[in-house]
């Protein structure tokens, strides 16, 4: 008889859903429709095989992280499960280096003492203290580097970004959370074209996603458009241009909406430039990161250009 393991306890689960099994034992699991539609009850499998039906309707990113819907999951073998927020424990890391990538964005490298599981493009919560926390995306790739790489935009009077840029130094120990988020590269469909649009420090997750895709041998076109008001807001330009020189399927288009440019920089709003170059996005995978208004508009416009909502991944932040 299959067993459901939760919170250190094991429960027999014969011909019933994981949700029914747990709630019958008095375990509190958020739920609503109980038919696999609302996704309120979503859980994550730590071990065991998830029936395909239990992941129907979930994004590729959620499936890759072993999320499933317990209300429609009848396990065929033992299944150890947790609630999504059970992965948010705190982790101590050491500052490896800190440097300005441009006038407003700090590149922060962190070295975990223990193996740190994440996917490029996900985010971590960064704790200044118990009550002061900010989220930052991961620009690093675990297969390519040991350190975690964050791009922190210095916000005027920012409690966390100001502290990071003005007070942290190599060797300091800081606290972060486990990685979360669904905006990352998923293996499979190596021939699919990928469009990435970002503004400001929204480049951070895109930088990780691009390098992960290239590292895993993605063969479709990978087109990055990074936007800023002026050229001073661009960064990692040399690194991205070297990638474009090394990989024929990767192109990098820095864009500015104000001020003068040179022959290497596009003039205009980043979304407008990207859609002008790629008016039809049918079959494409799309990643959108950065200013919330840009991301919201880009979700709509890339959908109208033919991209499936299932293939549009968004991470809006200021």
C-alpha cells in the first residue's frame, strides 16, 4: 500500500488522493476546488514518482521543481511531500566579492558553505535582519560557478540595497533563503526560439537563463534585449558581447530610450525594438524581467504576437 510521508509522519494512502489522505489525518492543507483547477492545494514532492495527472495544467517550471496537485494525485508508490513554503529556510553564506557593475547596480557574489540547490533565474530572499528582507534574482549558473551572483540595484534610502552597497565587504557572513520562483530555463525543446526582454537589474535572471541554455546546448535562437533610459544604465555589456561572438545562435541588443547611442546600441523602448525585430512569436519561449509596467505590457504584446501564455515567464520587480 502506498504511503504519504509528511512532516516526519507516514500515512497509508489506498485509493484516495494525497489531499484526502492528509486531511483525514488532521493535516491542514490549503484547498478550494479539490478538482485540480484552482491549484490552491499545490504541494512539492521530495521523493517518489508523481503521477502525470497530478501535474496536468502546471507550467513546465513548476513540473521541473516537482510541484503537483494533491487533490488529483493518487500515488502508486510511497511519496514524501511538503508544502511550498516549507523550502524557505534560512541559509548562511559568505560574501566573496562586491563591485559596482554600473553607477547604480552592485554585483554581489556569495559563497554557500553547503551545496545550494537552485536554477538560474530564480530568486532568493536576502535578510538584513529578522524583519528587513528583499528579494534578488540569481544571475549565476551552478554548473559554471561556485558562487551565487546577484545584481543589486541601489535604491535611494533603500534599507537593504544601501546596506549592501555601503557596508558589506568580502568575508562578511549574511543570511539568505532557499531559491524560489518559476522564471528559469527548463530542459527540453532545444530547437525552440527564446526571446528575453529586461530592464535595469532585470538583466540578472536573464543572464543566468541565457548561460544555462547555452551550457545545456540549446540550439534555437536566443535573443536578448536589455533596456535602459541611457547608456549609463547598461551593464555586463562586454560579457554578453563575448557570448554573442562565441555562440552563433545568441544575439544581444542593448537598447536606450534617451540620449545618444553608438552603432552597438539600439535607440528606442526595449519592448518596441524587440517586437520590431520579432513580429511573430508563435512557438517561441519568452522571458520578461524588470520594471513591472514593462513586464505587464510585454506579457500582453508578446501574447498578441503569437507566444503561448504557457511559454511566457515573467518576473516583475522595481
